[in-house]
């Protein structure tokens, strides 16, 4: 890549959406979810999205991460026009650029914490030993080295969410997408998770995009945006 092309790529926002709309169809029924969304998120930002249930927040996250294509509009993430990528290319794009943190953790109960964290690395070219080293480092980053051999049912909710965050960052992604990451946690565990997300943003320069109903969680973000009836403000 030439210096000019690299400079242009660096000048782009991490997330660039123009005219993004999403409509779901169930038979003859048309359900509009997002309408004409324009959005720029700079690299290294921490942004929160709030809004009532059904306002399109999770759909927007799915579009940004390449899990769901828009009905209309342009989506560029990390310099990639997602519409130009095949399904296989999208999977590789996500494994390289996007880490996911979900409200209900989505950990496999039959695997240990360490094995759950290692899972995204199976899509990479790393050998078994390297995968294990990366997973151990990610668990250490969230303070759970001492729980690496425990399975999810043996962990508290807060510990499971921290394992989820370790899994999200193990591939060193550009973006961490967190969908209601504190929604199933008590206040103390929620604060620990928010502290981790803040540290990822402030010390590792990760772009954090978080959906939340919790004003306390949203207050950690540098910017709070609101979605209502598919429109962004």
C-alpha cells in the first residue's frame, strides 16, 4: 500500500455510514427499523447508543459489525466497504477487526474460561501454543488468570462477562461492540465491566461502541447518541 493510500485510509473514520436504512419483511408486512442513518465514529472513540426497546440499536450494531446488511445505504468500517465483501471475507473481517461483548455472555458451558477465550483464534493461522499464550494474556488483562480452568457455570455473572471481554479482545480487534454488557449484572459487577471497557479505550486505544439502557454505563462514554423509531440524534 502506498503512503498516499495509507494516509487516506488513516483519515477515514473507523465507522462511516451514509443513508443506512433497514427494513424487515414478513410476508406482506413491511417493518422499518432504521431510516436514513448517517454516522461517523472516529478510531479510538467510546460511544454509547441509547433508546427505547425496538428503536433499532442492536440492528445498528449488527450492521456496523457486518452481521446484517442494510437494506439501503453505504457502510464502511475500518476502511472496508462491507457491501463488497463475500460471506467468507466478512467472517475474516470480523475476526480481525471486531470483538463482541453480549448481555448474556454467549460462553460455551462445556469449555473452560481459557478455552472460551481461545475460540476466536481458531479462525487465525496461529498454532496451538500461540493461541494458548494469547488467551492467557487476554484473561490476565481482565484479572481472571486464577479462574482460567473454571467453566462458565462455576463463575459469577461478572466473571463470565469479564471472560466475554477477554474473548472479545484476544484477537486485538480495532472495535469492541458491546450490546447491553451490564444488563444482566449487579451494580458492583457492572462497575468492574465498565472499568474494563474504559481501560480498553483509554490505555489500549480501542474503539468502543456500546448499546445500553443504563445512564450510568452511558456516562462512561465520550459521546452518547440516541435512537428513537429508527432515527439517530
